[in-house]
C-alpha cells in the first residue's frame, strides 16, 4: 500500500518529467542548469516516494540540496518557482536570524510554525473556492432579509397572498441586488470587533511558545464584542460573505490537511547558511555560530515540532540551503549538518550575456515590466537591441568595480536609466520613448565613470 498523497488540487506537476520541470523553470530563471537539474530530481523523487509501499516510503529521506553561489544569481528564485510549480507550502528563512537556545531571538522551530501557518492559509483558500458559490447564495439571502424584513399579515389579510407578494418583491430585489443597483443603500449588521489583550512574557520565553496554546486555552479571549453598525450593502456583502465562507469551512479539517501537506510536501529554503558556518573556540557566554547549527540540525534530521495546529514531523520536509561562501566554505559547517545536505550544486556568476537574457527572456522580464508600467501612463516605451546590450554592459561594469550583487544590479541600473521617463511620464508631450545605446550612455555614463558615486547610487 502506497502512502496517501497530501491533499491538494490536481496539478500537471504530477506528470512532469525532470526535463520538463527544468523547462518550466527556464521560463523564469536564466541559466543555472545544474541547480535546476538538482531541484527537478528532488521534486520528482518526492512524487516517486508517494507511490512506494508505506513501510518503505517512511524510510526514504528527502535529498536536501546545498546551493553555493554569489548573491543575485537565482538561488532563491529557483526554489520559489519550484514550490509554486509543485503547489507546495514554501517558506524562505535566513539562517542568520536564528539564535542559540537560551538567547533572545527567533528559535529555529519557528520556521516550521511559519510554514504550517502558510499551509493553513493555502488550504483555507482552496476550501473557500470550493464553497464560494454556496457562500454567495447564503450572503444574498441574508442581505435580502436585511433589506426586506418579513411583514406580519393583518387579521383581515390572506397569509398566502402576503407570502406571494413578499416572494415576488424579494425576487425583484434579488435581481436589483445582483445588478449592483442596491450597493449604495444602507443596512445594519452585527460586526465583530477584534480584541487585543496585553500579554506579559516570562523571561526566557518567546512569542511562538506563548502563542501555541493560548487560543486553545482561552478561546473567547480574542473574539471581541459584537457591535451593531450601519454600512452600505456593498460593504455588508463583503463582511457577510467572509462570515458565510468561514461557517462552511471545517477549520479542524483544514488544519489537519495543512499539517499533512507540510509533512509530505513542504519546502524550507534556508538562506545565508554560510553566515553560521565556522567553529569558534570557547569565548565565554556568547552566541556561537556552531550553536545555531546544532539547533538547526534536529529540524533538518527529522524531529517533531509543536504548533497550534498540531504536532508536525519534519522528517520529509525538503530543505534547500544556500550561501555565497565567500569567507567560509561548506566544509566549515559541522559534519552532521553537512551530511544532511548530500546534493551540492554551484551556481555560476552572471555576466553580460546572461544579463541580456534576464532583461528580455523570462515571462516577467524587467523590460516587460517597465513597458507595462509606462503603458499605464500612455507612454509607449521601446528598447532597441543595442540599448539592451548597453544596459547589460553597464550593469556588468558596475558589478566588477563595486560589490557584485548579480542580477539585482539590473534593478538599480534600470531605475537610474528610467528616472526621467518615470518622473515626467504623466506630463510628457511625446508619448513615444525609445531606449537605445546613446540614451543609455547619456543616462549612465557619469555614474559609471565616478566610482565613488556609483558605490553609493548603484
């Protein structure tokens, strides 16, 4: 018997081969074939595991990945796009934000709690889509009750005739309501006001620890009081619709499905792991990087984390760690943690040719974004081939002369390049602007020449 696939909407990722997964990632991330290949295999292995007998599947651990490469080359984007492709719960955390047990700061288990919260929201949104039509009908009925309260029949009136008249009136009002003709009318509804009690933390505890069971122990503490308010029909529809959707959703089932999805399909991206690499000697009571590594180790190896939605096992969560490793190297991590990242891929630094592709090829390429943004002001922005090549040339040049921040340099260069157009767009007389090589040189030449200035501006 194979283990059950975590509940989620059907997705074409189930039928994609690793080669096809790489092709999908190519639509958003330029180059980095080795990294894409590694994550594609990891994702496919996760699908293969679902088809194994339950006893064997339990022993198949995910092959965690360590990405090594400079900043701005696509490490985070590859992981994020992979998670979106697989419709998996995904969270990015920075290793440097965590601290050793016993010190003030975020404890490492918070990454799992955050992932569960994200999964709960994912599952709840899916359930809301399933019940949206019924919730809208229920909301409509409640609005009609507010707009047309039942009229008691007089002693000499026929109750049947009154019911028919009310039914006809209700139907006419329903049509007007659906057409939006009643949106500006006012109705009175009960609005739940949120309450935020003050909580005094005990020294040494964290908000995550306090928040795990607080709502369960005192369920009425955060509900607040109900208050009668006069609002428009449009506002009432939005509020009542949210209430109806909540009534139709079983939050216990949502929590259970979310925990299952995190355990079987969750992805945690641990960035800046090189910042906690290295081992210090004993220097007294201070936070050590090795101590943070040892706290992260059980989460990656597989442990059980207590969350407000239940106990979560991390044995089969896929961990993707990344770091530039300029100062330290992967071998500076403690051996136990190294062993938990068996797949290592090096990402290539980006040059001028890659910058040209990044500017033009991806679905949401930078140039496409700026063309769309300016189009909202009626400006027809055009980039020539030599203009794009010159932008890539200047970005490469600035990266070489100052800090190399990879593709992120393109954002700063593009903002500087289009500074005049963006500022004057609403009042431009000539709504057609062409960005060619001469335009790029005119806007960026001074910045690139002045190395001190480029260090601060770009």
